[in-house]
C-alpha cells in the first residue's frame, strides 16, 4: 500500500514534466514562427530596395546612352562619373545585403538545429519511431529497384 502513493506522485511528476516540455516546445515553435516572419519581411524590404537601386542604375545608364548621342565631352564625362558612382554604391549595397542575408540564413539554420536537438532530447521515443519509419520507407523504395 505504501507504494501506490509513490507511483501516483511519480506519475503526476512525469505528467508535470511533460506539460512543461510541451510548453517550452510551443514557445520555441512560436519564436521560430516569429523569426520566420521577421526574416520574410526583411527579405521583402531588401528586394524592394534592390529593385529601387537597379531602377536608379538603369535610369543613369539610359541618360548616359542618351548623352552619347549629343557628342559633348563634358556632358558625357559628368554622366559617366555619375554612372560609375551609382554602380559602386549599388555594388556595395548588394554585397552588404548578401552578407547580412547569409548571416541571417546561418542563424536560422542554427536555431532550427537547436530546436530539433531539443525536441529529440525531450521526446526520444517519438524521434526513434520517426527515424525507424523513414528507414523502413527508404528500405522499401531501394528494395523495389
């Protein structure tokens, strides 16, 4: 009889631990979704800025082409200098955006790996079952060839 309360308290304790794990998993899932949303909005902003930069560069090049028909050397030199300046600015912006996007992608992948690792540690039997199911499916697909 003394062992029944002990098993009940152990069961209650395990249920409490499972609930806290599910809450932490839900929090990390919510954080992951928020990070994905933020990354998408930053990507959209970068895309809009890139379009604007390319539009400005295109306009400058068109002005340069139009000015070459006017054979005035000072006008061509000024437009060429302006086109070179915008080209350098655009190149620098693109390089900095590329580095920033690379960093964000790396951080996102690291975060997802951490979440996956935490899930596997919190739910080892579920993870084992998923791995076994994938192994069976891949084995069946390879065996049919």
